[in-house]
C-alpha cells in the first residue's frame, strides 16, 4: 500500500524538521503544506528535508490546509501528522495492517507527550475554608526545576489551573496526596516544588489513547496526562480519531469527504470521525503505533484568545452537524450560558446557520441515525462527569 503523509505548518520551529524526518524514511510521499508561514520558513525547512512542498501565501486554516495537501497526495494510505509530532519508525506499517479491514475508517496511535515528567506528592496540611472540615487544597506558589520556573507547566489530577492576582502573584491549588507531574529534562533533575516530595521515577505521560464522547456532548482524549504504565496498551475502538496523528485510506477520504473547512481549526477531526461513524464505519485505537507530541507548539492551545473564542463555536457546530438534535442544542445552550470570554458567544452564533444547513446535505449519506451512534458511543471510555473536560486543542 503506497503511503502519503500530509503535514500542515504555519509557524514552524525546530519541531517541524523532526516531524518530517520521522516519516520520510517510512512513507512513499511526504507533502508539507506551508500554510502562510512568515517568509516561507516552512517551505525552506521542507525543501531541506527533501519533501514535496505546497505553499499557501495566507493562513487558510488547518482543515483547508489538510485538504490542500491531500489533493497533492498520491498514496493509497493517507496519513495526517501534526508538525509538532514525531512518529515511531514502524508507525505507517502498523497503520496499513489495521486499515486492511475495509470497515475501519481510521486508525489512531498511542500519542505520548514528548516532555518527561517527575511525579511529586504534595505533603502538606490542606487549607480549609472557615467552618468547612473538607480539605480544599494547598496553595503552591513555587515550582522550580534546575533553577527554572515551571509552575505553569505542572499537570495531573492533583493540580488546578494557574491563577494570578492583581499584584502579579502566581499560584496553583493542589490536592494533598494526589499526584502532580512536574516537567523535567530527564532523570537527576533538581526538583523544588513548594510542599512537594519527589514520588517515584521520571514518567512518560499519555496525551491521547483514543478519544471519547461524553454523555453531555464533551469530546475528549482518553488517558490525557495519565502515566504510560500499561493501562493504554490494548487495541480497541474509540469514538473518534485525533488529527494529531490519523491514518485512513484514500478511498475512505473520498467517500466521506475532506475536513470541514469552515471549522478552520479545532474539532475538524471530531467532525470527520463522527461522519465516519454515521456512515457505519469504525475508528480503531492501535497502541502498537506510537507518536510523540509537543502539543499546541503552533497555536498556543487555550492560552490563545483565538482558540478560546473559536473552540466553543466549533464544538457547537460539530454537534449540530452530527449529533441528535436534543444533545446538539443542549451544547449550544451551555456555550451561550457560559461567561462570554473573548466574544465566544458571537462566534458560536456565527457558526449556527452553516452547521444546520450542512447537516441536511450530510444526512443524505448517513447509514446510521444520529441516535444510534449516540446511544452506542456516548459515555464509552469517558471519565466520570465531574472529571470530564473538553479536549485542549492542539
């Protein structure tokens, strides 16, 4: 099976050359889409890597960039790889094996964070609200590795988001006794976390081990920020495949159509996978293939105002195009009810006409009803509702 890998790059860093090098030795063709990078920097990196370069002089979005690259792809095996991801040497061969089953629309690998982490246990008395006997958290104001501040990079079930007061003081709430993961360059790093005790070896953390749909319409990644300790080593079906690293067949792509370009970026992979589900096809997670990911090296993830504005709009549009009406409109209502950050309500409203009208066109090719897909997959593999959170873009 001849293979083509499509990589889209807008703001390339040193990670782009690594991404291309990881697939040039195993793919028959690598297509780099320079998505309007400054001074054609992505094109220059692609030419040095010896790959096919397609240049757009403006940022046309990830979805349109992928579709542009696919139009130049010649392989029977069609693969998407983020420009900040690095594939294992045998990844494409593993993908081809799974896709030999014509019922499989796409296969997604185990995706690990490239960063290594040190587990830390916050060993301190919890802060208590007046009159409340429940331990609510420990205020962590210092996290340093080899003299470098990493407070914003802490992750795991025991740590809350970064907070900053009017005076500029930074802190994070932590739950005593629950793991906190500290980004480190490797074993032997000097780790100094307020109230923290180093607990165990340096770890690899999972970014995505397949992706799920919750019962309230949240779309998220299985295993995100969990240790790669063997729990995610079993092949299985998942609801959707992340565009970080996705493999399909060219005939399946032609049948389902490309990524939805009005989404521009974020949730376009969920939308495509949902269409595959409605067409009666399967999405498979194969942990024998491994990809490492920096995550949001280009977009900045939730730190970006653009992402905070448009990710909710794209989520709402994805559900309106594919989910049962009652669940889709419920999600829209929740987005409208949330605090209007960076004019996100206006963004949600702007997506509604296209999402509703395009649903009529999509429905002509449905093999399964939206209710059938929802009843089969909503909640499968998702964490408990209080823990479930929408996936961080990237």
